[in-house]
C-alpha cells in the first residue's frame, strides 16, 4: 500500500527544524526549506538549489508541495485578469486581479463553492466542496502578484477576500494565510492593505475582534431591513440584523476601525427611500463607509440593476448624514470576473 505523503507546507518552521534534526541534519536546514516554500514560492523540491541533491530526494520521498496551477487565465478589455485555479485534488476556484491607475488588487477565494445561499451570487449556486488550505489561499496571491508585475509593471498592493466562499466559515485557514502573507518570512504585505469581506457571521466577527486582527472588515449588507435581506440572503433568518449589528458594535468598540458595507441596489428590491433610511440608521453606531456596487447579472434576470435615480438618492441621503459613500463600477464583466460572477464557467 502506498504511503500518502504529507503536505510539507502544513508544517511550521519549528516542525521543519525538528524534522531535520531527527534526520541527523542541522536545524537551520529547516529554515532554508521554509524560505523556499514561502518567500520564494518553490513549486518543487528541485527548485531548492542551495540544498544538496540527497536532501532534496529525501524531501521528495517524505513530502509533497501541493501547489496550485493556473489552469486558465483570461484578460479583460479593462485590464482585469481572471484565473481559473486548479487545486491538487483537481477542484477549481477563481481569483481576480483588478488594476487601477494607482494600485492592483487581488480578489481571492477562501472556499471551493460557498456555504451560504445569497440568491444574487453565482458562486452561491455551487455546492461548497471544501475549505481552502492556507497555502492554497497564499498561492492565489503569489500568482496574482506575478501577473501584476508582468502585465502592469508593479507589485500587488491590495488583497480582498471577496472571491468564492465565505471567509469567516474558513476562519482558521484564512487567518493562517494572512499571517503568511503579512510575515516578513512570507510576502511581507501590510495587513492594512487586506480586507476580509463577510456576509455577516456574528460570532466570528466578535472572534476577529477578540483576536485583535489587523486587517480591515467589510460586510456584504445589501439591505438593513430584515425581511428584504432574508429574501435575498436567506441565511439572514439565522443571523438577523440585530445580531449582526451587535457584533459590529463589539468589533468597533474593540478595534476602533471603520466598517465598510458592500451594498448593491436592485430594481424593485431595495431602491426606495425607506431602504436608504434603514441603511442610515444601521450605520449610525460607528464610522462607516458604504460601497455602492454595480450589479452584475448572472443570467436569469431575477435581479436587475436599479436605475441611476435610485443610486443618486442613496448617495445624496448618505452624504447628507455624513456617511462616506462611493459608487464602485464593476471591472472584468466581459470575462465574468466581476463581483458575484465567479462560478467556474470555464472549468475543464
């Protein structure tokens, strides 16, 4: 019977050091391998050129590097890039590079499919197969950083966890990935340039506050009226707005960090004055910013972008109440890379 090799990136640096000591080698060899795995993103043990052939073979005999593979890369007319990423077990997730004149942002996935059931999101129609491991999240960022340098002439500047999946339903692995991304022994990125977007899991928002995370929080809100939110995001029946707001109050009390709300305005669903007033009321407890997001259709026509008058109403009422608001135009729509469109349409 073939022995299943362990994924070497599941080991900490200390465990790698211990492994080499047990093999009769020096502990610092573990440091060298760790640097190859994370800082240099080695795809194979053969890449580790400052380590002897004999040691590389020993690693090959004991471990695997379950590296992702960019199966298909699509480039949009606006410069956006979408990657179909094949995982070691042949499952596919998608990640996106979003360029602007001043920065490049990686939109990364945290689950294969999604655990939640938002009716307007293509990803929600995919069954959740599994959580991504920390290294699989990390690899998406490395791939997009390479593409940013190649196609846009600069390193990746920002990361948003707004791809496939609900990040807070894969909390431990997301935190481990961010730890590697921000570590000087990894990519060395600032946590202030990372946004984790959640549909709103109250107990996990409180846990983030208790864990004193340094990254930013965004909430995919879309309505501050329970009946409306439940009709488009059915899990809201389990995590109602009062629980979400209490968790966000706790977050703000602990972190003093402004909360960003992601908000799509749809025709006939949340485009009335009462919807804006409810949003203003919901935002009052803490400094906040509202990103009004252009809706991206997912084929069936049930949801339609509200007309510009409704958006103008949102902007004027929010600004009159001293709430920062931006209207975000979608990028990469021509390759189904825009917000809510990630659905593995092009998977093999």
